[in-house]
C-alpha cells in the first residue's frame, strides 16, 4: 500500500516538474520529456535520499557548497532561532543587525592581511558583480575613471549576472544570448608572462601581461581568478603563480580579486584558497560554503584601502541588494563558521586529502583511460583519455565523462562531469565532514563505474 502511494507521489511530482519547473543548467527539452533524474527529499551527512527512499552518496556536496553535509540540525536551529526573533531587516540607510555585524567581524578575522571590510550579497554571481563595480568605483574615486576593464581567465566560472557572465571564460555561458558586456577580457589560464616586448610571440596576446600591455594598465580596473578553478575543470595553479600575479598587479597598480566561492571556508583545507600560497588579494568573493548552502548568502571582503577611498566623500554607496546582510542568512553563516572551528573541519579536510590522493592514484594505476588525477583539500578531479600516453581524447560522441558519471549515478553516487573541447573531466568534492570509510565507498563505486565504462567501450 505504502509503495503504491510512494510511486504515485513520485509520478505526480515528476509530471508537475515537467510542466512547471524550468531548470538551470539543464536541457529544457530533455527535462520536459523525461522529468528529473532524481527528486531529492532528505539528507544526512554525505548521504541524500530520493523520493522513493533510495540512498545516494553526495560526492559533490551538491554544488560544491554543502560543506558541513546534509541534515546539520544546528544550522536549522540557528535559522529557526533567528527567524523567530527577527527574520529580516534591512541594511540600507545604515540600518544594522547583530548577526550581520558579528559575521562581518568573523569573516574579517578569517581573511588574510587587512581584508577587514565585508559587503554582503545573496550569492556568488552578485558577489562578483559587486566586486567589479566596487573596483571601478574605487578607481573613479581616485580620479582614474578610465580604469574600467576587467581581466579574467578563459575556462573560469564567475556566475551568471551581467558582469559575472561576461567575466566567465566558458564560452557557452555567453553564447545563449551573446550576453558579454564590453570591457571584459580573457587571458589564457595560468599564462602570466611572455618575453617583454616580444609581440610576435604567439602567446603574448593571450598572456595576462600581454593583455595588460596591449590594453594599457591605466585602463584596467582588476583581474579576477579562482585560486583553484572549479567548474572549468578543477585546476590548481602552478607553484608561484598567484604570487607572481600579485606582483604583476602591484607593478601595474591593478586590483587583484580572487573568487573564493568554491574555495572559501575550508574546501581546500585552509580558510581561503589564497592561504595555500600566502597571497593577499585586494578583494575576495565568497558564497556557497559560508552557510554550507543551508541558506543563500554571498559577499565581498575587501582591503581597508578600498573602503578608505569611499570615506573621502559624503556620497551614498549606490549599490545594495534587499538581502545584503540578511539576518537569518548571517546567523546560519555564524553557526556554520563556529562548527567549522569547533569540529576541526579543516584538519579533517587535510587528513581526507591524503585518502583522496591515494584513492585517485589507485584509479590511475588500475584504469588505462584515467590520468591527470589531482586534489587539493576536498576538491579534486581525474581526466579520461582514449590513449592517455598520447593524450588522445575520446571522440566527443562517446561523452566519456558523462558516461562515467552516469554509471556512478546508477550505483547511487553523485559526481559531476566537465566537458571542455574534447577533454573529459570528472569532478569530486564531497562534504568536508566525509570520513575514510565514506571516501573509500565513493572510490569503490567510481572503480566499478570505470570498469562498466571500459567493458562497454568496445561497442562505442
Ligand atoms: N564563482 C564560482 C567560482 C562558482 O563556482 C560559482 C557557482 N558555481 C559562482 C561564482 C556563482 O555563484 P552563484 O551560483 O551563487 O551565483
């Protein structure tokens, strides 16, 4: 009896979803015809359940954000307490509230150097758009209004608002309606420098320095990058890269913004991604991990010099979101950061990073198509090649990464595939509370999925 009503509930939800729910980052036709692959109904730790009661391991922390895992009751309690007391109040016109005040102080204490001032948003895209506007505003206040251009890296992901879409270096995001705003420039990932003056060098025009010199530093407001590139394929920068970029920004007087929306709050084993390389940017943006995804929140942390410039005039800062400094979001974030410290989550990340790397190496040793395994903290990936020794990619028709991730899904493990011009990448980013047994379970399933993929490969 229970089974039948369960099935009819799943059926009803599927039909309603198909009819009314337009999903982000999903082919609308496929969704309309097939409905959702999973209707997630509850979660605990690294596990989630679908409407029919089947358990899955969430190997991606959903969207790299559910850092403390699912079903964390203290976060729910923090939201409930704050909502009962005062769910919402404005931050406009100087109005304030205690959770926002305490959270800004807490985040300032975690951020490097004199990054002591926080502007809150509702999410990551808004945070990056805010950072671009504040960078331009900073230069305007300094009498350099021509400094309007923003450099980002191709393959980067910065969100889907106007500025953040334009900064995003994954062309598909700008292709649906050609939404690229002017003044956003893309450099080759991690290609910093070329011989000065060697303008014939094929890489010159695509290097960060090349772009700065072609455009004129006096026209550039900021450079933005993810310390570890996420959606573009999980790429860690080469050793020394971030410091060299910092030096270049200092040399050319350009603001350095790091997008810490995935890396922030423990994902890489440090407070922020930049802490792995001891670099202090001028602004950093955060979202996801600040509340472990329990409630929307994002923001920009900036060095004091950015705010100090605003103190030179009496002008209003004409920028702000209804939910900037949302008390309930801030209360959840405060609890989230308290738990991160109390439960030594960063230590767990560092310990599990070792297990992660060992398991990735085992995959590479066993499976002939697997290579370029990498992990920093609990952010990792592997790549699939037809012939890994020659780096010969699979035919795009094969959809190799998609197939492997699909095989994992059939075995109740959620991962993410990244296809980029023929490269096939599988991303793995479990909640930061994952334990050794759960890591091993994740890799056991990946191992089985790869075997299934390999066995089927002859028929492709
Ligand atoms: N920057 C990075 C690095 C991200 O990973 C994301 C989200 N995936 C964003 C920005 C955009 O954040 P949001 O989806 O909250 O707008």
